[in-house]
C-alpha cells in the first residue's frame, strides 16, 4: 500500500530484472497538485475575508486609501525621509510631528487624460475607456517612527522631482 495526500492507494507488484517493485494504480501529476493548491488557497482566502468582514465590520473607515512609499536614512547629522509624491500638489500635503512620530497626509487626484474634442468645431468629447488603473489616488497617510535624539522643532522639507524630502536634525548636546 502507498499513502499519498492522506489517502491509501492500492498498488501492483511488478517483477522486473531487479526484483519486485511497487507501482501505484493512481498518480497525481504536478499540474493537478498545483491546481488543487491554488483552489485551496482561494477557498482559504475567502474564509479569511468572511471572518475579517464579520469581526471588523464595526470599525470606522478612516478614509485613507493608500500609503506612499518611503525611504528612510539615518545620517550622522540628521534623520532623512524621502516620500514618493509624484502627481501630488505641494499644497495638498500635511506633515505633522509628534514626540516620537511623524505623519505625512494628503490627497492625490486620479490621473486621467485630458479629454479632447472629436473635431475642431465639435462640442462632443471623445469617449475614454480605462484599460488599466494601477496608480493610487485619493486620501493618503504615512506614519514614520522617529528615534530619540532628533529635534522635531527644526524640521525642514524640500520638494524635488516629485519626491518630498523631510530633514530632522540631531539635537545639540551641551
């Protein structure tokens, strides 16, 4: 008997030039195993979604729709944070500093093409069909922990090529 996937399978004994060997009557190919695993993965994902929907349905939606990617650098004289802000207007960004945290909040409009008129003297616009929409838009927020030893009162920011640079200098020791 051979056991596979928790089932016991019958086998036939074959006699060859090297003696008897067992061969299963039923085999499972790699494609079948991959398909079964993907099917189970989908079912488990659905169960997890249903559980979280029930348990977290009473929580209030914060309205935050995405988190901008960041790079954080700890230098000898300051703590630098680089936030990707392509397509965000500088007046749409708010930086808030707490005791040990920094929050970057704001809003980015959905990037959409400018609709053109069909003909030079026409008043109707060409229809636009969305083929792919992967760029995040809407309300965003990012929270960064600040290590001790940095002066949050002397924070400075710089805007460069769609990147927001935030500089927090080290506190001066007397």
